[in-house]
């Protein structure tokens, strides 16, 4: 992320978000690129961030990116990866429950029970 940082934008981003969390001025296209790179990293926490990096984006969620980041992690047996997959899908289900139901149905054989339960938790 350091390579994509723009310190001139960082202060404005932090002020806009009204957060004490440090901002580095990294724009969304760069974040998406980093997320895609991290989806296959050996560090499970980077893979987890790649899956959850769009939480709360609602209609602005880039589904191609979400699915591209989930795909290489579907077979992972780690609890935190499985939980992240379900969490990301569940969050998007608030926006488009039919799409999440379709995705779960199409990938049912490869999704863990935990990911599937989390994804469908709020779909009636």
C-alpha cells in the first residue's frame, strides 16, 4: 500500500471519514488492485482483507472483485477465511439477496457450511 499512497490526499480522507484510523491517501482503484493481489497471498490475514475489503459498499460493491477474491479461497479450511467469505456475502445480501442466493446455489458444493450459513443468514 505504501507504493500507492498519496499523502496529499490522506488528511482529507481522514477528515471526511471522521476517524482516528490512519489514512494513506490510497484511491479505490489502487485498493481494488491490492485486494486482488492479496487474495492469493500466503498470509491468511491479507487474503481475509481481500475478501472483506468492500464491506458496506452496498450497490457500489464490485461483484467481479468480490468473487475473484473469494474464488482462490473457497477450499481454504481456515475458520477466519470461511467466516470472511460468509460475512462478505451476507453484507452484500442486504443489497441484492437474489444475487447472493444465486452465488451460494451455484457454488454450494465448494462453499463451507460456515460460509453458506453466514451468507444466507439474513435472506428470508
